[in-house]
C-alpha cells in the first residue's frame, strides 16, 4: 500500500511509452494496438480519480484523446479533452483550497489548454461548442472564438454574462451596449413574455448605467433617451390621473413590450424620483435616494448594487 500511488504512476509511464512508440512507428501494423492503449489510459484515469490524483487523471484523459485522434474519432477526442480540462480544474481547485505553496497555476493553464483543444475539435454550429465556451469563460472571459449555434436563449445568456464581466472591469459603456443587445434581441423576436424577469432586471441596470455614464444626448441612442424620459415623466405624474392615455403607466400596457412594463410599481416610483433628482442636479438628494433604493429592494442583484455603489462613490469623491 505504501507504493500505491507510485505503482499507478509507473503504469501511466508504461502506457505513455506505448503511445510514443505508436506515434514513432511508421508502419502501424508493427506498433502497439491503439485500442488497447486507449483502454489502459481510460482505466488509469478512473483509478487516479478514485485516488484523488487529478493531475495524472487529466494526463490519462489527454492520452485517450491522442488515441481517439489516431483512430479518427473526433467526437470522442473532444470529450476526452473536455474530461482532461475538468480534471485539471479539479486539481487546481483542490490545491487552492489546501493553499499549497507549490501550486503555481500549472493546472489552471493545463485546463485552459485542454478546453482550447476541445474547441478546436468541435463543429462551429453545435450546442457543445457553445457549452464549452461558457464553461471556460471563468478562465478566459474574452475568448476570441465564438459559436454560431443559433439558440436565442444561449445568446441572451452569454450577453448577460458578458455584461456582468465587463461591469466587474468597470467598463460600463460596453456593459450597456450588451444589455441593449439583449433588449433588441427579445423585442425583434416578440418573445418578451418569456423573459419578464430578465427584462425587469436589465431595464433597471440600463437606467443605472445611463446615470453612471451621464452621456451627452448626442451619444445616447433613441432607446436610452426613451428610457430616461419615461422615468422623468413618471416623476411628474404625482396627483394626476394614471389611467390617461398620455400617462407613461398607461403606455406600458398592451400586447407589446415597452419601457416599465415589468418593473414593479413601487420600484418605478422610486426610480422616477432618483432620475428626477439626477436631472435637476440635486446631488445630495440623489445620493440619499439611490442608497435607500439599493438597500430597500431585495429583488436587486449584485450588478445593480455594484453600479449603484460606484455612483455613490463617485459623488463622495467630488463632494
């Protein structure tokens, strides 16, 4: 039992030498049987995983991938690289949890390399490629490649995820553009009823971003102007008949999505007061109302709070 891990490693080295001999042999009929080598790598990968030695499990999966490449099995080769990437990530996370000083990020780099190899073996218009890009996004958020898989749900999810990533980097303008793309995508397909929660949180986040950016009118799109005007007009409705056809609340009804349709009424009133204070340059009132808004509504997510806090911090720096 004392030599248990070493015996497994010795077996791995033995099988790796078989694969090297296969690669070097010109006439494959004299080379080791690639199917047998593949099976040995697969068995060793399972045993390494059971032993908790995920680095070697990953290398065994890479061996399986090379064998599948020799056999011309592209799908199985891609799956092997994907299993290798996950094993490397498991090893990286384990090392991070244990706070090992010897962990220099090699496993993370190995995972990224394996994900990239898996993507290279994927057809462009497949669900698998879209799923791999999404899975590897924590490692490489700005991967140059993309999938042409034409699922609107995947596209919208990726846009929202990308918007939140750019928010963390304080690139508010790029995040706003991605959120605009989400709204345009849903409205063009006239499927707003399927995305009520998404449209609610995106509308609030777009409004907060517009306030944070404080773009001049020349740089605002028509949808940005309409969004700001809606809430500014709403703030002036106090004491008026809300059922009138000219009311922004009345305009929010009907069979088509329009600004404010899915934002709860109480949140709309608070946002309207915030926008009015911002437009009238009542800075201290604006800051207090924004802080109260962020603390009052549990429906707000971390992205909303992050942008709101950034606005408040900017005000504190100026005054």
